[in-house]
């Protein structure tokens, strides 16, 4: 077995460890699992080719750079997250090798020479990658349980001070080991320093996760305050317009009497002007727009009228939803099928109610559409009570197809506790 084959195996192991780490650590990747694996493997093949050029500084820089490319462009992470994880991975891998080599040198009582034997190189390489795997496995498991997908902004870059300082120490230790003769005591110091640096870099992951959690908690509190402020303004507007409508209804006889007098005196121009002024008044206009999206308004107004005629109380709150990335026909399939199912389930219930909430989590987040409606029996959303049974079950299938098209999912279930049917749709805010 040649040295090139050994290093080829080493880079393959590194690629597998990195792939496992990326899959557990990051959410919302941009490609399928197979494509992600192929791209990671391709990057490490290029790394191996660059390694064969045997340029030390180039090899040292290329590893974090290529991992940054993978994290940034394959897994779609923010720049801060990409830099932090790529630098930390480089430090952990280098420290794993240094710890193993230092322990080997202490046990064998001689300095390690890479040209000393193929089997020795293979043994130390596999052992160091095993240590690298254990550390990365522990970090990724911790990260998966405490994963927070949030962009911390400029202040988050402060956390990079820890891995940057550690990598400077690692560079100095490597320089001392490879370009000067060191004593046994200095070897022990290098070992202890490597272990301490490894512990520090692991702690930096915990700190990074904690800062993300704190930032997200503060962000959620700020958003909640804003939402409460918008809700207060929204309901004040509803109350104000409702009062105006009541006053308008109370005064309608006076308006009719005034128009009658104008017509009797053949003052048609003033009568028309009077009618137009009343028609354009806020009191007679549509209650309040549900959303800035025209199609959402059209659909919800149609079903609001249907629910009013059927004596069903409705509550639509879609003000925080951004649906402009969806095609009109897809949006129609989702909302109409949801509301048709609710209307059908409540058709024989007195004083029924339906609630619809639509909320988008920023430009990079997703859209959640949640609806609950009264239902006195376990309503099967897959079954239809419509006369045309040849289209039986296609409503929910159509909704699932649309949701999958936008990287989302549909979840529908019946709650025995409140006897209500719940439909929850998640959509990714990605332009198709």
C-alpha cells in the first residue's frame, strides 16, 4: 500500500465524518441527501488533489475554505455560521492529530517521522480520525438537540475570537514541533496544550449555541411585543368601523328621506352626488381587508360570505402572511380545499366556528397556515360528502402535492378534547 493510497483513505474518512456532522448540525439543506453526499465527496476529492501538491500553507488554508463552501452553498447557512463551523472543524482535526502523535511519541520514546513506515502512518492516521470522529459526533449530537436556526447579526462575530485564538496557538505549536527539536518535557507541554485547546473549542460550541438561544429568545419577545401592538391597533380599527356602521344604519332613513326630497324637486345631479358620497363612505365599504394579497382577499371574502349565510362564526387573521411567492392556482387549491373541508364538516352543527391563521417567518423562514373548525365526529379529510364521489380524496391529495411543491407538508388531525378538526400546512418561502 502506497502513501498516496493511505492519504486517500484518510480523506475519505474525513469526508464521511464531515457529511455526518453537516447532516446532524444543519437544517433546511438545499439539495437531496444523495446530491449533498456527492458534493461533499467531490470537495474532499479536490482537497486530496491539492494535498498531493505538498504545499504546507496551502493545505492548511484549503481545508477550512472548502468546508466553508460546503456549509455556505450546499447547506445554505449564513456566513457567520459557515465561518465558525469551518474554522472549528479545522482546529479540531489538527488538534486530534497532534494529541495522537504526542501520545505516540511519549509511549514510543521517539519522535514521529512520517517517512518512518507505511503501517505507522496508517495506524496513527486511523487513530487520529477516530478521535476526530468522536469529538465531531459528540458536538453534532449536542447541536442536534439544541439546534437553533437564527441569524445573530454582526454582534455574533465576537464568538469567532475563540476559534481564531485557538488556531493561532495550534499554528505556533505546529511550527515548534516541525521546525525545531523539542525535549520530552516540551512534548508533554504540547500534549497538554493540545488537549486544553480541544476542550476550549468544544466549550466554544456550547457558548455559540447558548448565544443563539438567547438571541432567538430576545428576538421572539420583540416580535411578540410587535404582534401585540399590531393586534391592539387591528381590533381598535374593527371596533371603530363597527361603530361607524351602526351609526350609518341608524341614519339610513334620514339619507333615504333626503334623496327622496331631491328627486321630488327633480334635482337629479345633487341626488346622484349624494348617493355616490354615501356609496364611497367607509361605513359601507368592505369591513377590513384580510390581507394585502389580492387573491387571498378574494378567496376569504367568498368563504366569509358563505359562513355568514350558514350562521358560522369565522375568525381570519392572515395579516402576517406573505404569499407572493406562490402561484395563484396553487394558493387557490390550498385555501379553497381547507375551507371547503371546514364548511362541509360544520354543515350540520349549530353555532359552529372556524379559525384561520397564516403567518410567515421572515424572508428566509416558512409560512404556517393553521385552521381549526368545529366537528362533532371524527371527520376524515380523505373522505368527501360531495355528490360527485369520483373525485373522492383528491382534495387533501391536491393540498399535499402543492405543499410538497413548495418544500412543505400537510398535517390534519381530529382532537377529541375540544371536538375540533385541525389542519396545519407548512410552506417554505422559496420561489419555485
